[in-house]
C-alpha cells in the first residue's frame, strides 16, 4: 500500500513538472505579435525602454520594432501595410493626410521637445546672429525634406525675412547632413538631434548654433489604422506598456540611456548632451493641433499640395479614447 502511494505521488509530480514545461513552452506563442516602425533616434526612448524592460510583454504583446532612418520612412511602410503601427515626427502625417491617406493618431511619445531641431553653421567673424549670418550673402543650407527639419527651416527663414533668392536649400538624408557642413559643401544645416549635436561636436569652437523654440520643435506621434476605433484592445495594451515605460524612464534615466545607446549605437556623451531636449511622456497636447494647422498652410504655400486642398479638422485625426482610458491625465486637449 505504501509503495502504491509513493508511485501515485511520483506520477503526480511528473505530470505537474511536465505541465509546467509545456506551459512555459507555449507561453511565448500566446503573446500577440505587433510590428511598430520607429526611427533609430533617442526620441524613441519610451518605446525602446518598453521593449527592453518587458513592459509590452506584461501586456501580452510581442512587439517587434522595425527600425528606419527617419519617421517618414516608418510611416510610408505603415501606409504600405507592412506595419501595425508607426511612429514619426508630426510633419509626415500632416502631408500624408493632405494627400488623402486615412489613419488616426492616438498619442505622442514625447510631450514636447526643446530646440531639438536647430540650425548649425560654420562660424564666421562678426556674424554672430542668424539675421547677420543669413543676410551677409546667399547661403546654401542642407536639410531633410518632408519632415520637421524642412518645416522648421521654412518658418525660421521666413521669420528672418530671408527670400528664396537669398538661400539655396539642399535635400539630404539626416545621417549625411553633418558631413556636408564639416566638408564645407554647405554653409549651414537644419536638422534634429542627434545629427545637430554630432555636427556641433565635430566642429567644436568653429560652429555656431541658431535656435528658435517659438518657431517649432518637433513632436513625435503614433500612427494607427482606423480600424482601432472598432477594436482598440491591442492599442490599449501598447499604450499601457508605454505608460509603464514612462515611469521607468523618469525613475531610471541612466539605465534608459544605456538602452537607447544599445539601439542607436550613439556614444554616451551624445546621448547625455541631448537628453534634456526631450520630455519623455505619453500625451496628447494642444501644441500638436497647432503644429498640424500651421504645417497644412505651409504645405499649400510651399507647393507641396495644391492651394485648393481642403485642410481637414485635425481634431478628427486624433483618437484619444484609448489613452483617456489608460491614463486620463495624459490627454490635455
């Protein structure tokens, strides 16, 4: 009888252990696979931290981050159907919506940025202001076309009163822009971090930087399919993971920087120097709507779209219900 009980206990233990390993083996396949396109930039710190620290997995999501050189490239892939979500600066969605594409924006991944887009130039004697520098002679300026840097350039030069015949705009990829300034092929560049800082660092005391936060400083937004209005479960899980990452980033900035360095391959000095340019939090702010309306007018004035293009009510593009459910205070509209 005693031997029989022993064998019964052994059998129960074997079944329990087998069940445990079967569960562990099945567990990863039970996660919902999600693809998110991002630009490889420190601006994506919340997304990178949420992925690296398992905050998405805790929500039942297997998030695959697809990295792109720029947010506009991520958005193009999203519109092409190869991504569930994309994250870009605020300008690409404006141009895309004006072109007739349909999607919604449920959140920003930064509350705001400060001088994250700026002009860097080679220093010239006596030309210590943007007004003096750009009015001294016709300048050649490199920027990234179709995104925040181009919009900033337009607004910045307009504020200075620089006309088209006083400036030559050169289109270049963000990663190539610092080298153009350093080589002398252009007089100035207008670009976002980390590339603005990279140019400043490499030129050292030979560089001069012009900023104007009142003109524009890039925001970064999530793009989602319109179908999330009917079923927002996946989106809510994604947002919950990002909100958890927001707290982590706030409490652990140095560890977060290490995560960002892993993804971006930037050096510690660069990440340290530009870190405070970003307000890392999930939000929906009035500034986003202000920018979108200004960008729509810029798109018409600059010929990117026809003058008769109807400017939509951008408030309708924002789908705030999931974020309001996850973190009501994050919705500031």
